[in-house]
């Protein structure tokens, strides 16, 4: 099962929950963790647009688990303390649309091309690995809860006016030609304060970025079409 297989069940649930949000708490900040995030965020946006409650600054796809995984694998490989490590992860939240930027990882450590490729694939496949291992009994429950809590806490800090709160998250974006994209975002009193750019990418990352675009575009369109048709 892939995240996209969840579409048929989750798209309807997300649509009905978002319809209720637009009716009962139209100004809520929405952290969308339900998969496939690449499509459920566009579904939410369409539902909110139809209800005239859409505020792109308040709709986030939670991709923090990809960052948690990238940090963990990088720290493990290089013998670093995971709490000292940061790795931006951009794109979306499924397979090749998950692009960890190890060239921007801190603290800086030397990685061979083979190590970068292996760490990238491990990050991209981490969720699927767990879903397959649990064989129909759910997903990465505890690490998802941890990632969701980290992201929600950062949102709350931003809403409370704490400066310098930056997280990678899947939002309405002009960073690429795609209407939704995950990159570093500065969180503030209104939700999104600033969508930050990609920074300098390695050749490997530039290729990864181009390679993901068709899939991410199709997943976004699938969400938009579902919301409009149903
Ligand atoms: N963005 C991320 O990093 C991750 C996202 N996920 C996604 O999170 C979601 C939950 O995953 P699990 O906890 O493993 O699934 P699960 O099947 O264990 O839990 C889903 C829960 O949703 C409830 N539910 C079903 N229909 C509902 C409705 N109409 N309204 C309210 N609640 C309803 C069920 O009763 C159940 O308790 C899935 O969409 C999964 O793909 C999972 C891991 C990581
Ligand atoms: O594919 C899934 O449902 C689980 C998931 O998103 C993850 O663990 O990153």
C-alpha cells in the first residue's frame, strides 16, 4: 500500500472534516497530516475556497516526519547527536517527492555520493517501510505523533509571536511552478509569515527536484479534481 492508495478513503474524510472546519472554526490554523498529504492539502484548499474561508497562510501539510527521519539517518551515519542536527526536506510527502537536502545539513559532515544516495532513498522510503512492516495495522504511529507534536508546537510559538520559528512544511508556494510545495517556512502570528526559498542545491538535489515535479503536479491535480467533482 502506498500513500496514494489511501486517497479513496481519506479524500472523503478530509473533505467532510474541512467542510465542518469552514463552518464551525473558519479561522483555524489547519495542520493536515492525513495522507496522501500531497493531495489532501489541495483538497482542503478547494473546500475552503468554495466556502470563502480559504487563507493560504493557515493551511499546512505536515512533513516534519521526513525531517525527523533525515536528521536521524544523517546523525546515525556520521555519529552526531541527533538533537544537534538539522536537515531541510523539500517537495512533498511521498516517495521521490520527498527530497532531503543533505548539502545543507548542519553540522556539516562529508558524505560520499553513495552515502547521499542511500540516505536520500532511506528518507524517501521510511514511511512505506513502516506501513509494509505493519502489514495493514496502520502507519508510523508514534513517530508521526512526535512529528505532529513538534510541528504543532512550532505553529503555536509562531502564533504567540516568538521570532525565528522556521519549519519545513507543505504550503501554497511560489518557490517552484507547483502551487503547493514543501520548503522552509517562517511561522508567525498569522500562520505562514514567509515561505523561504530552496537555497543552493547540489547537482544531485537539482536532479531530484526535477524528477519529482510530474508526480507532485499530478497528486495536486488529483486533489483539486476530487474536491471539485465530489
Ligand atoms: N504526514 C505524516 O507524516 C504521516 C501521516 N500519516 C497518516 O495519518 C493518518 C492516520 O494514520 P494512522 O494513525 O496509522 O491510522 P489509523 O487507522 O490507526 O487511525 C485512523 C483513525 O481515524 C479515525 N477516523 C476514521 N474516519 C474518521 C472520520 N470520518 N472522522 C474522524 N476520525 C476518523 C479512525 O477511527 C482511527 O482512529 C493516515 O492518513 C496516515 O496515512 C501517517 C504517518 C505519517
Ligand atoms: O504512508 C503512510 O501512511 C505513513 C507515512 O506517511 C509516514 O510514515 O511518513
